[in-house]
């Protein structure tokens, strides 16, 4: 009788251990399966992010090449033609006798000289080699000075912290983002003042483009279709993501617009 009881106990214990082993195996299999699924999802996300970076990189390279060609055309051809116009105006001023006409020629000549100066500044800010050679801040200074001379809006560049290089490619991307933001302000904001701030923190670089214009509803613009106005805001966000950073747009109707771009130093 005792031997039969011991046999039952052994069977129960063995069965329990077998069930525990089976449960452990099932749990381990489920855990490993979940890990594989998670790893696969992470790989898909990584592939998608890499694709987006490569796509944006290609777009930026194409844009830089196109803008460089435009800059070269402005500097070499249009600049030279306007220089010829200056020479003709100089000759014309010497030939005419009426003082009022001479004054008109002089004013026209001064206007053409201003146009030449603006074209040279524009060609420099369009050419990515200018950024590579001089850096982000001098390029922003050129851009804002050119806009200031037009007299449409008051501009200001404010810097804080110890200035450091972010690398050629990031600084080119940041300049293009700043130019797009400034252009949007000039086209749509009806602003009187525009301030660009560059904050060089030890670990994070912050670029802020702020205007005192009419502002807009960010939510309404961000939900527009791709073929409508507002795609530029998404483009700013994507480009900041390419640099491992963020872009925040803050605006309300009648309260101006503030675009805050942050990227890590490294």
C-alpha cells in the first residue's frame, strides 16, 4: 500500500515537473518570439529612417547644386551685364549737359550699384561653398544685411555662448532652413521686425527665427494637403530630424511667429 502511494507521489511530482518544464518552454518560446518581432520592427524603423535620411540628403545635394549654378549665373553673367550698364551711365552723364538729367542718371547709376551689391550678397548665400568657407554666422549676416537694404523689414542677428563649428553639412542645412523661414516671413507675415538668434550651448545649438507679423494657426497649416501651402513647415521638421534635432513652430493669429530649431552639437 505504501509502495503504491509512493508511486502516485512520484507520478504527481514528475507530472508537475513536466508541466513546469513545458510552461517554461512555452514562456521562453513566447518571449523569444516577442523579442524577434520587436527586433524586426526596430530594424524596419531603422531602415525607414535611413531611407528618409538618404532621401533628404539627396534632395539637399540637388538643391545645393542647383543653387550654386544660380549663384554662379547671378555673379558672372547678370553682375557683368549690370557693370556694363554702370559704364554706359557714366558715359551718358559725361555727354549730357542738363543738370536735372545728370541727377537722374546719377540716381539710376546708384540704384544699379545697389542691385549689383544685392546680387553679389545673394549669390554668396546661395552658394554652399560660402558656408563651407566662412561658416553659418557670416552667411546669416550676409542674408540679413541684404534683406535690410531692401527696406521692407528691420533685421537683427543675436548670438550667445561661445561660437563653435557644427560641421559643413549641418551648417548648410541650417542656413537653408533659416532662409526658408525668413522667406516665409517676408511673403506672408507682413512683419516689421525679424530677429534671428543663434544660441551656442555646450551640448545643444539653438537657432530661432522670430517675427512680429500677423501669425497663423499652426494646427490648421500642418493639416493642409501636401499640394497646398504649409508643406514648408513639414520640410523644416524633416530637415531638423536629418540633423538629429527638432523644429518647433509657435504662432498664433496677430501674435507673430517663432521657429525654434535645436540640434545636438555632435
